[in-house]
C-alpha cells in the first residue's frame, strides 16, 4: 500500500477494514437471531457483538504490532474495525423486523 498522509481520513485500507467488520457484525447478528436463545440474548446481544467485534479488531492489530511476521498494526485500523462493527449492528438493527 502506498504511504498516505496522516490527515487523510478515508483510504482504501480504512474502507476495507470497515467493510470486513460490517459484514462480520451483520452476519453475527443474523446468525444469533436464528438461534433458539435469541429472546434471552436480545437485551445484551448487540452489546456483546459490539464489544466482541471491537475486541477482535484490536486483538488483530496488537498481534500485528507484537509479532515479527512482516506486518505492522495501526490503531487507525482498530478504529476502522470498530466503526465497521457499529455500522453492521445498525444494519442488523434496521432489518430486524424483515428477518424475523
């Protein structure tokens, strides 16, 4: 990837991270809804997906920073992942009646 100025908010890398986590969060919500225990998870399900998805994105970035595998982690990627999770949750919430 070419070097981008730090002030550039949206880049391909940022959009790619966000898109992957939109898909992850939306599919997680849709999958959980199909389970029998969704009525018990309804109250805390969205929070669990938000925290779990964000933690997963941050874990990936921390592992890239600490492991010597030729990759480097960036906190901006973690923020993009978290924003993607939020958008995925909003998508899942907006379509809740359509899928039930």
